[in-house]
């Protein structure tokens, strides 16, 4: 077998949708809880499985048994004996935590420092970075990167809450770092009252106010996370609304949060997350400030490149992954697929048959996936629908 059906693991985080992934896969919605993320890859936290002669085989074990054959020499030379990316289908019904991820150099140093000190806070799970991108499958809302501090100052000032004057002054001076620090270290005994005052103020404005989007966002976030200063930190970020097929890119140090929608996410294979609010979990303010990049992100969108009709590529400035989207029409002849090395293929619409001349084709319907090792060589696809391919850049 040169292309394997790939069975992922669904994670039931509380913010997940109870219907979106099930609807994508054409099955009844679960009754026991939400389905937040479908993991497709070889991350040790929840590795996917492929069929084996004696039952399902974890992709981690398949790779460990023949790393050079599964990954190819270029990938093992650069990343070692591991698949360097993780693909997910993400279904958010409620806001996720504000978060950022370290760059590769910092992650390596910070993880080593943490492992050497048994009393150190456990902020890191591994020594790798976690840049990520997301392509929307449905209308999708997210917070991504800092907007100009003058704009954020105008929004915070518009609430008319005098206690926030120091934050407004700091933002008007262009100091995003100090503004974030002020909010995340706000006295704990005043946080609920502060957010209540902000929500009350936001509720007093008409929907067509120039800052109406920010006022509605503050009310929405406070419903989920009352008394969390992340409600105000979120207002320092770009609110991005993606149409299906549009993408965003979240490099190291980028503060971001997903709000709602269904999308295909591709990232480096790491689980290093530093949180900045909108969460019941611990927020390490000093470590977060050390990782964040306090730069204005003028254009949060990641623009794809059409390689040929029906083939779009999203290249990102890291060596771990790239993403392709293939759109096939019923009358189109079999298409030679881009990418090489270890690839994960995800059906998003229709039915597409993926295979190789000497291999057994795998049919991908929406929400189903396949894995092709480096030895699979060139793949072709036929049928009608939409397919995403995760690969390592060559």
C-alpha cells in the first residue's frame, strides 16, 4: 500500500462545536460532548492511525519503523525522525484562549531550562516552535496580531472607564508591551468590577458606532470569561472575518485567538502554548511578554498563489510545512498532485480518488484523510471536489 487511509483523533475541548465536524463527515452529531479538533498526524499527544495487517497502526510507530522510507532523507536530515507538521480540522463554537507560541531558538532554550529545574513553571511540552496557519471552510472569525496602538487607544478610551486611563495613555505612546502588562497584571480583586463596567459601557452604544465591532466583541468575550482581563487585551488585536477559502498566518510571537467557525489548520508539530487570557488556565505573564512580538500586523490575511487552475498553494516562511488546496471538476482528467515527501491529504468536499499507478487508490470524502509516505512518489487525483494537502517544502 502506497497511500494509507488515515484515521485521526477528535479532541473534545469545551469550546468546540457539537455539530461542525460531524456535519463535515456526514454522520450524526455526538451526544456526549463537543468535538473541537480532529488531529491528523504523528504528534505523540494523539497520533493518527493507518490500517495494518493485524489492526490499526499508529503513524508514530509506522515512522519509527522506517523513518527514512516514510519521511525521506531530506526531512530526516533537517527534522530528525519525526513528521514536522500537524494538520487539524478545527471547529470553534466559543472563543479559544488568547495565545502565542515561541520561535524555534527560544523554545529550545526555554524547554532545556525548564527540564533542568524541577521547580520551574511547566510552560513548555517540547523543544519546538509552533507557527500555524488556518484556511476557513466556513465563515470564520479570529483575532490575529496587534492592530495600531492608536486605534486600540481610541477603543479603550471610548468605554469611558476612568480606571483604564493609564492603559489609554500607554497605547497613545505606542507602547503595546506595557499596555498588555498593565491589563494582565490588573489587581485580581478589581477585575470582575472592571470588566462589568466595560460591558455596561459597551451596551450603551448603538450598533452602528464606529467601534461597534469592538463593543460587541467585549460583550461576547465577557459572557464566556467574566472578570478576565483578556477581554480587554483582545481589543488590542485585529478582528478578522474570513470567507471560506481565505487564510491567516500566525508566526511565532503572534498573539491570536479563534472565535468561531470551521477551518483547516496546519502547524509545526508542537504543543507549546503560552496563554494571555480568556482561559481558566494559568497565565504566566512574564513568560508571555518574553515571547510576544509587539509589532503591528497590517495585513493578517495569508494570500495564496494559484499554481495552475484549481491548484492553490500557501507558502509560509518556515521549513516545516506548506499547504495546497486542490479543486477538481468532474470532467477534468486525473491531476498530478503537487508536493513530495510525507504528505497528509484531507477531503473537504465531494469524492476524490487519490493514488499512484502501482498503488491502491484511496477515496476521500469530506472529513476523511490519507497519508502518503515519501516512498509513494508522485500522486494523482481524480473525481470532483476539494482536497487539502499538507507537505514539507522542498
